[in-house]
C-alpha cells in the first residue's frame, strides 16, 4: 500500500534496460523478499528475475518488466482473459509448500489489522469516540471475522494480490510486492484480486470470477471447500480486508502525508454495503456504520481532506 521504504530506478543507456531496487537495510531488509521470491519461483510462479544482488546493502538488479501494471491495461473487454492468467499464477502461488517457520495469519495479526480501522479511520480520521456499546459491536464482529479466517483452509497468501501488483508478461503476469506473504485463508487472495483497492467491477462479474477461481482451484487440487462455503469465506475475509485497507488509507494520510488514497475509501464502503446485509452475524458492524460512521462522514463534509487531483484513478 505504498507504505514501504523501497525505491526503484530504471537504467539508461545500453539496452535492455534494468531496474535497480534500493531497499535500505535499516528500514526494509530485502532478504525476506528474496526468500519468498525463491519459494515462488520454485513453485512456477512468474516473478521478477534477479540479475545481481547485494543483500547486505539492500541493492538488487532486476529485469525491466516495463512501466505498466495490470491496473494500467485492464478494462471491461480484456478483464476475463487477464484475470484468467492471474488465476494461473495465483494457483501456483497457493500450491507452493510453506515452511514450518513461515509467519502465519494468526489471531494477533488478524486482530491487529482489524484495529487499523478502529484506530486510524474511526478514531483519527473521523474523530469518533466510541462508547461501550460501539466497542462491543466491533468486538463481536472481530470475533466472527477472526474465527472465519482461521477456519478456512490455509495456504500461502500474498496479502496484496491485486492488479497493481501484477505486470503483463508473455509468460505471466509477473507477481510483485510479495514480501509480506504469510500462511493464511485460501479465499483472501482471490477476493483481493477481484475486489480491488483502485478499480471497481460490477458485482455480477466479481461473483463470476470468484466462481471461476473456485472451479480452477478445485481442479488443481487446492483445498477449497464447497462453492457455497467458499462464497461465504470470500465475503467474510473480504470484510476483514475492506476494514483493514480503510484503516491503512487513513494512516497513509495522517501519518505519512499521502492523502490520495482516501479518495478510494468509498469503494470499500460500497463493498461493505453489498456484503453486510447478507450475514446476520455482521449486523453489529452494519449498525455501527449506519448509526455512527456514515453520520460522521456526512458531518465531516467529504471523504478526505485531499482534492480530486490526489486520486490515483
């Protein structure tokens, strides 16, 4: 989510051009990126080629995959084909063996992410002071979402498998930004892919793509549950991600002086509005949003202190 310390530089002069990754060791150790890249490559996932490395100083020389990501090139007419290629890479990623010492999407991490919404969006951005009833509502929903995530089949999870992190390539797409991967719920990455942070699709197409992913995952031997159960898992882990990303976007604005991301917050409330009415166990969150959050947004006057020019799309 653009919160890291890595920077990328394209070489000039002799062709082909290369990309230099600068990852300051005291701020963002490049070795986890290299470790996960090796895991993914061994599993057949298309990842950037590393041409030279100096992990001690945080410099890597990478192939140049161009300037455009999926986010730049995808549109209504080519989305089916591009997403089918993305699913191919995702299935390979999810089939990758996960080492015993690999970090897990465990309860502390799930709860820490959910509280980003409480702390940064509700508390910092909207200046909401939650009473005991509000806090109890959030705690009940947190419990539902965490239990649902932990009950899913567990596989390697990218955590940001979305168009902005996929690069068109003849043998790809190439997968980027995988350094935060964990062992976690199987529905997380496909939900992330189709309910994008920066691009909205009609609900019917999203449902069709999730069903297509499920069919291909089952055919590939991945541990997906029944389609009905998978749809529920995707909805619930989606609610978790939507809350987390709203919190991250507020944090990027207030802590890191990056206001443009708040322009995409309405997209995530639209995702929530679509899903929450389907699940009685999520009614406390729907009530909180209806009675406290949306009135605060209306009183605030607009979604963000930024301007339309800050928007990424």
